[in-house]
């Protein structure tokens, strides 16, 4: 078992983080902490193997907290701000997760931590498999200064625009716009039902109505298929499903 702390000043973010932690058999959540001061008190009382740490917090930021520790446990930054990624990796943190974090992406990070933990203790790691994870039914994104809940089944397609993505949903005329890269959006979506068909587009496979002249029709929209992504799309179509 790995003892861990969840440190974040937002209750909703802590709830989501705690829910993910409790799904992983080798993680033991010692305590939820609202700031670095609470975390420091816990760490003085018992050994902690892994910190899930927000960056922007009142008083002491996550970055300042890591810099202040002489013997830091493994650290996974969990933040809503992608621009802090480089600073986090400069501190030699284990991973950097962008809120809200999908369970699949969370599991990838904690498996990495578990392997390193067992390597340090000369044990053979038993990596948790993603198959027992419950089906992902929704995701949260930052939009309009709040966390917006989006049902996976409602997503028609995603369009990328520099550092932002537009998420188009069934029954809504306006997309949800959030600051994410297309790569980060791919990580948030469950693998299988979604395919990237162009550098600027991810589509829901089951929402495809037709394909003609390398353009996918979803509703009244025609989405281009690029050569680099087309092979995976047509392979999925020929198989009758998304691999």
C-alpha cells in the first residue's frame, strides 16, 4: 500500500480526486488537505509516499511547497492550468494531470508511481489493470469560470483551435469552449468511442451519419479527414467498431 495525501483548496476537486484514489487497491488515502500547511502537519506525523498536489492554492502554492521540502515524497501535480506543466517537471515531479482528470489518465499516473515505489523497495510491482474501472459517463471541463459537467454520450465532435477546444453536444446550438490542447482532450475522452480524424477534429464514432469525399457528416456539419488519421478511421469502419 502507498500512503497518499490529496491537497487542494477546492472541495469538488478533492471529491473527484478521492473517488479516483479509492478505486485503486494499492492507494491508501491518509487525509484530504485544503492547503500546504495541513499537508505539512500530516507529513510530520506519519510517512507519506505520494502527494496529489494542486498548484494554485492560497498561502503557499504547490510549487513553493515542493521547493520547501528537503525530502519530498513522490508528487503528482493536479491543476487546471496547463501553463504550469514545464515548471512542474523542472521540479522533478512524477506526473502532471490537468483537471478534471479522467480515471484512465489518473490510473496511468499512479501505476507509474507504484512501479517507482516498488523499485525503491525492491519489490515486484503488480500494476493495476484499467479493465475493472467503471464506464466513464461524463467529464468536467473548465468553462465560463466554472467546472462544467458534460455527458460523454452527448458529445458529437470536438474542434481544436490553438490552445482551446470547442465541444459540440447533441441538443445544444453553441459549443462548450475550454482551454485545452487536442492532445489533452484526447486523454480525457474514453478510449474506443472517439477517434481523431484530423489535427483539429475528434469525432464520436457512433455519431457518424455518412462519409463522402473524405468528409464526415455529423448533423449539418462536414468534418475533414486528414491522410495521417484516415487509416485508423477506415480500419475501425471495416472492423465494424473502434478498436
